[in-house]
C-alpha cells in the first residue's frame, strides 16, 4: 500500500509546516525539499537504504511546500498590517455575503468575499467620504490590505441593531458596502481564541476576520459580477440549494422533517433545530446529517441500478453525475473523499486492475492534501478518512475475534428464528423437491419452498445486522478519540443507532432523489404534473419522522452517551496507541483461531 504511506508523509509535512510557520517561509521549504531530493539522488547507488529514507523525507517536504504556498496570502497580509499584528480599518469595502448568517447574541456572523476591482467609495447614509479616501484614494497600508483581500473570503461579525428594520438583516447573496476592522488570524489569539479555531478558519479558506459596527454598512446594487468565477458559481449553487429547501418546506412537511431532508441530501444544515441536532449527536448519528460516503454510495448504487453491464461511456456518465452532485452540495471534504475513492475504484474496475481499498484511500488522501492542504485541519476531513481507514483495518480482526466459527446455516440464532431443532434437515430447495413423486409434490413442495425462502430472508437480515454491528464498532474505534476531543461526547448507543438509522437513511435518500425528480418535472410542465410529488412525499415524510422519533427515544435513554468530557491532545494520542495495541491483539487472536480451524479441517479430511 505505497499510496497510503506517501499520503501520510504528505500530511505529516503539512502538520510540520503549520507548526513551524513562524520560522520557515515558502522559500525555506523549497530549498529544504531540493536539498533532500539531491541527497536522495546522490546516495541512490552506493547507499540505497539512506536514499530510501531521504526519498520519504522529500515526500514529506512536498507537504510542507504545499502548506506554505497555501498560507502565503495570510503571511502577506500579516506583513502589511501596522506593527505586524494590529488590525486595520477599511472604509467603504464592497462585500458579498456567501453564507447564511447566524445570530449569536447581538452579532450576526457570516462569511463574505471582498469584491475585486472595486475602487469607487460608497458613503453611508448621512455621511461624507472620509478625508484622504474620497474617490478611492486610501493610505498605503489600507490599499495594500485591500489588494490582498480582493477576491478572498473573510469571516464577518456584524453588530445586530434592534432598531433597524427587518430588511437590514444580512441575507445570503446580499451586496454591502461597509466600514470594517480587519484582523489577521493570528490576532485572534490575543482575543482569547485558541489555535484550533484559527485552523478551522483556514480549512474553510478564510484569510482574515472583520468586524462591522452598528450602522456602518449599507446595501448596494448587485456586486456578484465582481466576484471570481468559481466563487460566483458556488454562490449560485448555494442560492439554488436554499431555494430547493424552501420548496421542500412548501410541500407541507414539518420544519424538523424538512431540515433533516435538506441536511441529508443538499448539505444545508442552517435550519436544523438545536434540540434535534442535539438528539442526533447524543444518539451517535451526527454522521447521518453530514453528507458523507454513505450518502454518495447510495446515490452511486441508485445510478448504477439499471446497468447490467458496465461500459466506459456508462461509467463516465455515472461519474459525471456524481461529481456534479458533489459540486452542487458544496464539496465538503467527506463527500470529496468518497467521490475520489469511487472514481478511482471505477477506473480500476474498467481497467481490470484490482487494488487494495487502503491503497485507493491513500491515493484519495494524497490528492486531497496536495490540492487543498488547509483541509487537513477540517473536522469532517479527519473523521471521514479515519472512519474509512479504521473500517478496513478493524473489520476482519473483529470478525475473527467476535465470531471465529460463524456459519450462517448452523448458528443457534438461525435455528431459533426458524423454529427448527438441531437435528432437523436443512431444506435443499426446489431442485430436491422436483425429484419426489408427483402425488406428494403440491403441498410438500410449497411448504419447503416457503421455508427455504424464509430461511434465506432471515439469514440475509441476520448477516446485515451483524455487518452493521462490526462496521459500527470498527468505525468508532478509529473516530472515538477525535470525537471526544472536538465535541466532548462519547456515544454509547451507536450500535443500536446504526441498526435503526442505516436502513432508514438509504430509504430517505432514495425517496428524496425521486421527490427531486418529480419536483423538476412539475416545474418544467408548469405545475401540470404536481400530483406526482405526492407519490414519494408521504413515504418520505413517514420515514424521516420515524427516524427522528426513534433517535429522540434513543437519546432520552439514561447513559446513552457520556457528555461534557474534556480530552487533551496527549490523551488523544494515548487513546490511539491503546487502540492499535488492541488491533495487534485482535490480529494475533484471529490468526491463532484461523490456524486452529485449518488444523481441525485438515484432521477431518
């Protein structure tokens, strides 16, 4: 699995570059990478082992170079700030709101993009243009900061004015001209914020923070044409998702039901009630609300359901639709990871070249880290890759440890569910019954056929439940320390939750796809086919309401989760050491049981 090894080295380089950002610049990392590659080439023939070590170090240096290149705009902004760390006030800055504003006490918080090539100052109501800045003339520091911020994303905090009319509330896509105090991200440490919040902002490509006082902003004409093309396209897709959410609400579903459907299919979680979000978190089902590999895999299965033969043009069509959906939903790290893995898997399948799943995971991790080094600090990015990695790493040892001699047709559970004794003969199916005499065929054939189908159905249900249990435990072993560190919660009922949620989530995603198709047909025909939306609407509403009710019941059970814990980074590292020691024990135990089973089979033979 070389790709996984290289990907982990690149991630290590990104982490090292972030921790040493104050000491090493981009040129320093480039010089270090060139020196390491030169040493690897010089020692290639005489000292191959030393050359291999320096080759791996050069891969890690690649991560440092990518990280330093991604943060060079923030370093340039810091160098232009007066006294290095102080904030600077910019007047009449044209911005466009690119995220749904959320209210925190007396402050509206949202993300905004500073428009490019905007030099005309727009004074506020009842104000004159500041002296020395009329007509777009600014001081040197302000002009330099403006030039760096143009086309970049900032995190804005706007004071809430209780006397202002409702129309003054910032909305998604609004264009504003504001006087704001811009601060570099490192300045947040002096304001009481920790490094994790700064890394969170960096993972979302936010270059600085801005504060707008009450009455220091006004709405202007549309400035979207001044945005970069990619930012403009993402804003339009965000507005389209918001419009689709409003259309779902107009169909008569409850607000909580609409919020869950929007979160699971469109990636819009702004309207989720706090109580419902807390129930999902306590029950260990937060991954259902965030778009992840499970949602994309369901869409992939839905697209390939009617394709009996996989051909290059059908695979290209499926991948095109899948990546369109990824872009449409905002390209969250977990969805990009799943789409990358599915794309690599599809390409390898068409090429008739088998690859280990962890090797495909490493390739996806390597591409994501090189293209977007800031995403390494995104929580969804970390949890997504760790979950998939731990599932592939722990599933087989857990199966060998929990059920070493598991045979689907000979377990006590199967006999109890089929109401058969141990000495009963297992039915041999239709082929065996056809050999019996004609006069006994009708009743006994039907009884055996029904019994066989019932047994097969129960076996599939049992295998499905056992698979959910093993996968749930495997995923939790890899993500539990990180979940406790970031959210301060350890879910204890995650097995019961996944048994409930996973089947329902597949049904919800499938019905949601049909509902969106019927909504599109209805809009294209001017409402003539609006009755078609009722076909998937009622079962979808029933499935979502049942999921919400069941998860609320699980969350209300005492000791369903340990809440309010505090875990340090050193404790997280210690927990992962314990987990991998347990993995080693499971692997040794599984191998011992496997060898004993092979000896027993050889003895019987």
